[in-house]
C-alpha cells in the first residue's frame, strides 16, 4: 500500500494548496474512527475542503479489497436558517445540496472521493453523510472556518474545543462567569463559550415551582401530585412550571423528584412521587411532558437510591441489582422512554460503594439500557472527582468550582481523562443547550417578553391539582362534608401556620398563600365564638420537612407530641359527649403515626403539602364542593418498627443496607401480611363506587389489556381510581411480591348512577422481572393474576391471563453488588412482628463512656431510641468503652448493637448484676465504684453494623461494650437491651 498512500497524500496536499478561499478544514473529529458495518471495515483517513469541493479519503481495511459494499455520499449545506444576528448566535438547518457526484459505485480498495458542493448558497459549513449499500454508516462536518452551534454541529464543535474550553463547559458556572450570569439567583449555569457562540444553560430548582427570589406560584408537591393518580393534572402542573421557567429565563427545571419513598421518615419524600416505581415513572413522564411542552427542560433527580437524607453525602446505599432494576431505576426507565427528559441529576450518595456520579455501570444503564440521550449533571457539590464524573458519563459537575475546573483540565492534560470521554460529555451538554429555550430564543431572534404570566389562572390550576391530590383517610358516619355555614372550632398550630411545601432547594417564594384558617373562613364557615357553640371541631396537625434531614420516630415528629395528643383527646371528649364531630387535618409531607389516636377522630383528611392554595383546597373538600378523589401513593405504617426498612435505617455514615430488597412499601405489607394504618392506594370519597366486568386480555404483542366498569352507586358526583395490580406466577423461578401496581386510571366525574368503562394497557415494561444471572429484563411465561382494587390491601376483582412472556432486552452490563452479603427479607422466613416490636430496656438509662469527642457525641445518644444519633468513642488513646446502667438487675435475652467502626475489629461485652454501687457521674467516664465485671463474649467482625449478643436469661444491671485500644474510632448509634420475656427463663 505505500505507493497508494503516497499518492493519496500528494492528492491531498494538492487540494490543500488550492484551498485558499474557504480555508483548511481542521482535523475531522471522527477522522480516525473505523467504521464497521456489515462486516466491512473502512477508515476515513483524510478529509479536505477545497473551494467548493470536499475530498474524502477512504482506507479499506478489508482483506478482500474488492469485496466491500457500495459507498455513496450525500452532502448538506448547513445554512443559517431564519438567520438574525442576535446575541451573536446563528443556527443552522441542513439542506441537501447534492447527491454524491463522484464514484457512486465504489467497490474496490482505498480511494479518494471528491464531492461537489456547488449547490450551497450561503453555507459556511457542511455535513456529509456516508452510506454503504444505501445504509447510513457515518456523518461528519466540514468546517469552513465559521462555525456556529446547532444540533448538527454540536458533536463537531465538541471536537474543536480546547482543553480549557472543555473543562469550563463540563464544570458549572463558578468558573469564569462572575458578573455574567444569564439568570441571577438561579441554582447554576453552564459556562458560555464565546468562540462558538455557545450560550449558558440556566438550571434552577424545582420541583414544586421555580425557586427564584421572584414570586412565582407555589404548586402542589410531587408527593401530592402523585396522590391525584391523574397524569393529565400532573402534566398540566408541569406545563405551568415550564411556563414560569421560560418567563424567568430558566432553561432546565431541577425536578421532578424520582426517588422512591422507601423510608417513611425520609425528609425529602415531599419532593418524590411515591413508594411505587410505576406510579413514579408515569407521574414523572407526565410532569416531564408538561414542562418540556414549553421548551423548558427537566432534570429527573436524584439518580439513584437517594432514599434518605441522613449522611446523604457519604452513605453507600447497599442494594441488590434486582431491586435496583425492578424498583429504584424503573421510574427513570419509564420516564425516559415516554418523555425524553433533557437532563438527569445524579445523586449525593454512593451506590454499592461508589458515588453514583462516578459509577460508570450505574450511569450506563441510563444511556445503554434506557436510551437516555440528554445530559447528566451531578448534584450540587457531590463527592467524587469531576474528571471521574466525566469518565463515568456524568457530563456536568454542578455548581462548579475553580478547583474542579483545574482538576478536569489537569486530568485531560495527563491523560487520566481521555479526550474522547471529555468530548462526549461536551457534546451531550451542547446538544441539550441546542434544545433549550435560551438557545432557541436567540435562534428566533427574540425572547418572549418576561412577566407575561397570568398568575391568577395558574393559581386556579394549582388549586385544581391540590384538591385532586388530598386524601380522605377516614370518614365515619359521613362526618364530612360539613353543613354549609357550620360553626367550626379551629384548632392546631398549622391551621394558621399552614405548611405549603418543604424546605431546602425545593422551596418556592410565592406572593400569597391561603392558610387552612383563611380557606375555611372565606368558604363561609363561621368560627364558633365558644367551643360549645361549634357544630364541629377541626384540628390541623402540621409537620415541616426539609432537605438534608430525615424525620424522627418521636413525639412532635412521626408521632404526635404530648400537647397534640392532649388536644385531640380533649376535643374528642367534648365533641363526642355533645354528639358532634371532630375532624383532623394532617398537613404533613410524610405519613405520621395515627393508630394510637385514630379512633378519636371522626374524619381525617391528609392535605399533604399542596402549595399556596392548600387552605382553599381543604375548604372545598370540607364543604363538599369538592368530592375528595386522592389516593395514597405511600403506605402509612402502624409504627416505624412495622416496616420493611426500619431495621436498616439509617445505617451508618458509611453504608445503609436495603435489606427489604424488592419488598418496598406495599410490596412488603402485602407479601409479609403486616397490617398498615392506611394501605397504599387508600382514599375515600363522599360517594360510593362499584367495580364490575373486570377483564384481562393478553394481546398479541405481549401487552395485556385490562378493563373494568366503574359505577357511581352513591348520591354525589365523584371520581374513582381503578388501581390495577398484578401477581406474577409463583412458579416463575423468582421470588415475587404478593402484588404490584401494573396500571391505573381515574374516571371522569361520574354523576350518581353513571358508569364508565376504563381500560389500560399493561406494557411489558410495567411488569418485567429482572434476571440477574442472565442480565435479562424478562416477562416469565405463566399465569398472571390481574386485579382491580381500592387499595393494595383491598382487592375487589381478579382475572387470570396466560402470558407467553419473553425477553424485553438484555442489560448492557451488570451493576456492582453490595460490598458484603447481608440478609434480605424473605417471604419464606416471614416477618417477626414480635421481634420488631421489642422495646429496649436501655432507653433513657444512665450511660458512661471513655470519651465522647469533647461532648459532641455523648454516650446518652446510644440509648435515646434514635438510630441516627450516636456516641463516638474517638479521642481516647486507651480502650474505648460504653456502659449502660439499667437501674436494677434485669433478666436479659439479648442486646443489639447498631454501630460503626473505622479500624475496630472486635468488641467485648461485659456485664454486672451489682446493685449496691455508689457514686459515678453519668455522661462521663467516672463510673460508680466497685462494679465487678464478668466477661460475656468477644465478637469479631469485618465491618461493624448491627450485632446481636445473646444473654440467655443472665441478669445484669450494667452492660459494658469495650473496643480494644489498638482499634480506630468507633461509634454506637444504638445499644438496645432486650429483657427476657416473662416466664421464658423457666421454659
Ligand atoms: C439538591 C438538589 C438541588 C440542588 C440545587 C441540592 O442540594 O439535592 O435537589 O436541585 O441542590 O439547588
């Protein structure tokens, strides 16, 4: 071949010389890329633009030089369409100028092609497509010197960026844009690249409205939107938020929240839709379609398994691959497939040991398995090197700092980050910029004038959604609705201090809000002048939530405070004895404990965080002007102990196990037969409905059609939700939850006596099982039971269908496994309710310790009943120890130690039944005198987390946990001490 190559080179040089008027085409980005298609391998080895002629050199790598396909080319002029100079940007559309005019029948060895570009009018650059036997194999850009950003040129421009430009594009705004922000006060921006007229991309929170200093409407939270079970309503709210974004110049809304509400106490549950992935995915698709219909983009967040706030920036969520694919990633999968979101945000936490933003296998799922083609950005200041993020597929580091810019730049220079990886990230960012409103405004030469929003109209939409999402949890003897103009006694802090949404990045600054108090009064109800003149009592219980903090299983938080309980008890007594009703409104972002007081309320309404119109929506429901139609998107447990996750929560700062595996939310309750206070899907109406004629029909394409008639059998118009569940075949070779949501549909407003037939298509993507061994998303063949119900625990009708099944697709690669094996919930073993409900005898007892970081992590934290507070044994050179004094000798069954260690590798348990001791200062290292210790057992381990040590009826008053002096620091989150059940010692 040398002769031939020499020839080619001469040929090129000659064009090069001739190439004066149009300038030399810079090296082609994909110049050295081999094109393998249909068993043939070529390389575009050379490329020039000479006058209006493009010259392409092809090198043929096939053994049989004359056995390759027929190559043809098409050239397009990238003309500046509707070109207006505005902000110094122009965009291009491709116009085909000529079919290949050279060797159309090329079928030989290496060769040179000349393409005549004469047809171009004002094209300053060109796109050339190469076809083999009529099938497109590649496309490339010919740059004639003046290049502007467009979706056509994004990939090429990425190839032209300097290392500095790539670093500044892939690291957000704090670099180089001081004084130059496109939108002041937004959460972040990308850095513009002047040389190619690339504008900034402005991104801003999300998801309950746009969080800027300006006043915008505060819409219902994601958790309330999901409770509408109405994708039209969700899409409409998305549209309003998109309009606001556009009005404010924000290109991407940082939302919606996609994490499953796995942990009842998660502080950000209000920003998330549901504990169920199908409801999450379909709600997110609707939200995304709504926002993106305005040209604004969304950022589905946080990818992935960011299901708690405790230690969110450090903790590794340890999850099985099956639970990941079937539950935690599925919402993203459905939303990507259905709504093409512009961006996804990776999360703060680690997944099985690696920060999600630097986990290539995890991020690859989005692109390779789900077909996501937008940009992935990091959460704000998340862990991991920026260059590692890029290498893993996390294109953009937000909000971006100088040191991160330097890190990317140096990594590019040293080769730690490859040019190809960096260009890919840059291309992903540029392509999203091309989709953005900011870019399109420039393209159109004008911006829609800001401040054109009709806020009153938006408030009405917010109100409609708020009303549709609130859930009537209880309504004995039709306590609600109230009589018109009833006199009401309004109680509870949140009545006037209503909570409209959560705090943190999700907060929204609105102009005015309507409290429950204002809503009720302006609806015409009278505030009773004395408690005896009231027709009804209304208590509003509120809970705030904030990003960065989880709720706690204590009074005033998950449980009622003593004052709240007293308020309810007292009011219940008064109203009951007067033959009147008491209604409780729960203005919370999360479920709270209700079992212990529920019998005292005649009606309970969950108002959720319904945005600025909360009070107006509550009033419409209380008055009956709105018949409640919301359904719970999360289970309300009887107690925190009776959940699938509580044994693992919150884990340590290092890791949190997902021992509930595929049994999240109602999948746990229904599979393990554990009762909840309110089931997933529960919600009452002022009317009644009857389901009939339920049919499940397997379609030819593998999908299943479900249909049911819904009849309003009551006296009021209302809307019902048909919730469809599937029970997968037991002999499928997989353990399966008892049932799973596989579709839903809300009826239109049905008048009394009216019937509607609702129908849903259950796609394979809704009901797949993930096979870890074969990496297949599959629908195992067999008999599937489909049901329609009023909640996950109230199934009304069922029908079976035989499914032929099949493989949907094979995963690109396996996900990493948890660092170490741990026990998963297993239906064969069941759930030990009694063990879960055991109370620790150590709660609130006196404690002593060797050291506690100068009082920062006191020993009392180890027995406060909270697993997210800890005693830290760091700071002592000697042995670390913690002692608890139970007050008197107690016959014990075992102790449970929830703890974390650095280099500690074992601990020893001592006990003492001494009761005649004196002195000691609790909280310090000064123990009572003369305790005689007996050594019980030494436990060795690799990584501390939860250990049980049996006492088998031994009587002890003092218990000591001691860690050897050589060890590093250790922390005990909770030391639980369980008494021997009465009589157990004798058996
Ligand atoms: C939150 C994100 C948010 C971002 C920007 C982070 O702390 O986790 O949800 O979008 O800040 O405000």
